[in-house]
C-alpha cells in the first residue's frame, strides 16, 4: 500500500516536483517522455478536469455584453485612429473601405471557428485547449507559447502609446513624459497604467470587465462624434480615383488592416467565466467582429472622403484632418478616444494572457502554482501578477518595433491551426480507429499543402498571367480537398454551436490566413523559428517532465484511494470526483468497473451538470 505521502496531490509549487531528485530521475527518461507526450491528445473530460477538482474555481460572472465589449475594446483600441489613414495613403487609396470589408470577413471566418470551440468547451485558455484536443500536446505547446508571447509584447507596445497620447491631450509633445536614460526612453506612466489595471484584474474579473464596458462605450460615443463631424466635411470627389493601387492594392491593404482585428481571440479565454457560454461565447466572439468591422469601415470611408488619400497624414490622420476641416478642438477628442482605446487594449491583454497561462499551468506544462485560483477573489491571481510584472521591463524601456512582424506571423499561424483543428476535431477523436482516420488525413494533407502553395504563389510571383493561374490552381486544390472531406467524412460531434457551412468555413479561414502570412517579411519567420527553438527546449527539459510527474502522481493517488476506507457515500463520491476530474479512463476503471466517464458538459452553465454515481468494487 502506498505511503501517505504518495497519495497526496502532486505539489502545486514553482517546480511541480517534490524534490530535485525526482526531476533528475525524470530527465533520464527524456526521449521516452517526449515521444509519449508530444502527440498525446487530451480528451474533453481531461481538459475539464484540469480545472482543479474540488478547489476554488474562476467566478462565472460575465454576460454576453461584457465579453462582446471586451473584444471590441481589444480590436478597436487606438489603432482605429491611425491604421485607417495609413492603409488608405500607402496601400489601397479610397478602396481601403473594401480592404476593411475583406479583413473583417477574414476575421469573421476565424471567429466562427473559435466560437464553436469556446461554446463547446468553456474552459480558460482558448486555443491551447482546442489544439491539445485535436493535434496533441506539442502542437498546442507551440500555439500557447506563441499566444503568450503575442499578448505580452502587444501589451507592452500598446501601453507605451498611452504616454504619447496623454501628452498630446494636454497640448505637449508626444515625448513630454518620457525620461531619456542610456539610450532608452523610459516610460513610467505606461508602467503605472499596466500596474493599476493588473491590480484591478487580480482582485476582480467582473469589476475589470465592467470597467472595460464603460470605457469602451465611451470610446464608441467619441467615434460617433468624430464620424458626424467628418461626414459633415466629406467630399465625394475625394473618392476618385477609387482604386489607385489596383486590385492588388486592395488585398495588400486587407493584409495590413487584418492585424487591426487581432484580439477577438481574447474573448475565448474567458469562456470559463461566462454565465452561459453556449450563448455568451458565440455572441461575444462574432458580435465583437461585426461591431469592429462596422466601425473600421465607417472610419475608413470618413477619412478618405474628408482628405484626398495622397494627402492623409499617416502619423495622425484623424487629428490632422479635424484641424484642416476647421475643428481644431476635435483633435483633442481624437486623442481622448485613442487614450481610452489604449486602456481597453492593455486591460484585455492582461485578461487574455493570464487565463492562457493559468490553464497551461493546470496541466503542469508551466509551473503549477500559476494555475491556482484565489479562493478569496476567484481570479487567476498568481498568473495575473506574474505576467503584469513580466511586461513591465518591456513597457518601461522598449518600443519593440522589430518584433511586431513576428507577433503578426505567430498570430496568423495560431488562427490557421485553430481552423484546421476544428475540421480534424469534428471528424476524429482519440478513440477513432485508424481505418477511419485515413480519409480525413488525406483531405487534411491536401488542404494544408494547398494553403502553403497558395501563400507561396501570392508571395513569390509578381503580377502577370502566372499569378491568377497559380492562385486558381492552388485555391482550387484547397476547395477540392474541402469537398472531399465534406462528402467522404462523417462528423462525430453535434456541438451546441456549429460554425456555419462546415467544413468550408474553417477551410476558407485556413486558406485566408495562409494568404495573409505571405504578406509578411521573411525576417518575421526567422524570428519565429528562433522563438520556437527556445520554447521547444523548455518543453523538452521541463514541461514534459512536470506534466508526466503530475500524471504519475495522480495514478498513485488512485491506487491509494482504492485501498482506503471509502464506506461513506459522501466519501466515495468525493474521492471519485477528485480522481475522475483529472485523468482518462485508464485510471477510472478501478472505480467504474471499466465503464466510461459519463460526464456531460453543461450547455447552459458551461459546468459539469452530471456525474455518474460511483460504482465501487466490492
């Protein structure tokens, strides 16, 4: 019989190991563990169980309006006052309006994939859960570390804009609050903003989301005011010529403005904290894209009708346009709107990345102490505090311009993989026989190859007859692969929310994300490859060992529980729930007589609504 020490839960500390000796012993098994875990596909039950059993859970306090405004605040931010003018002046001209429509549709396709996953599996962590339940742990690891990198760098970059807009608002130069030091422009105000928002979110998710709701609504009011003033001075003649850069300019503009829509995925990270995820997630994710697209299209139309596209000030398009139109006071309103957008952008970044890290730590792929939920505040306190502090050096010292393309490349990669994961997850699960995996695998391989080829054609072939022919061949191959999947494969799921026109919606999302990735410079992918090498080393030297130690510990816990005195009904159910909430049927069998874990994910509350009664061995 195992000792008492062997039957306790694995250590929830910074290392995930009881002693260094345990870690050293695990290192000797590195090749075996890597092969064992890299393609380990988590089941939905295991993903749900990783939330922590009977411990404190994240509070379900958010409704559809709050999560929608969380996405709107993240997407619109301060960029709506800058990116619209830049895209019009440099890439698409007045046709930038179409570019924003194309960018919005591309984002909507990705959002629909996220919405199905988030409604079906309302667990903090977003894309990490979706990939780990489809393609395995290693693919999910690359995705989740990319997301953490994206959120931390974006948070720092957005926060540093706060100081410049605040200085503009009070009539000073943009560098008024910066302190020169050894070649750096030190930004303590941006750091102060980050700390204040981090403290608020560490103490209350509901309060933070409500604060975001109020600030985002205030920003939308300012945008409406700017639109009214802008259209008063609009001149239809400024729309001619409508397509000065041609059709390619429209799509180059779409590639550029697509990055304005990045951020809707933060909505999926709070799925575990919504009151009714089956409704709140689809409404929140899709709703924020529709609202943001409408705002961007109207703002783009406004600026190109106010000012000829070749005269737009790309650094401060709306502020300058308002001064030229005879509304100098409105430039301060623009600065205030941008300031509010920066606040919501930083807040949404902190919310998103803390939930991602919290869920990662629950699996013990990251230090498990970061997965703990505060019993007092019901927030991921440790993850929020750590990530707020981690972003401070970048916020204070660096503008990070050279890393922006890497962030964009990583984000597009995540969107593309989530789209593929949705297709695979509908057709294949860990229990699907190999004979039934052949057709989905063939279709997926052709689709993936078509997407890569489609991107290469757009990125490498100049204008000419070769471009449309290449796009037609590669795009047609992707379409044929999708038709093959639709005709020959049977969906094994009946999700609570279905992405429309499946599998064409996720396939189109994948192809478009590949297309957008082709617009980025090669240096972005070199940086991303270096980043992947670093996180792969961490996964190999720490994550697989901590996660396996966690799993082994839970296996010994069950063996100890099986020999314990579990005569009382309450004790039996409690022991069973602790055991079943963490592992697959391999460990469940001693308690259920070999039966499946019959647990239903709640459609209304998102929680566990049914647990089969214990069937203990005699």
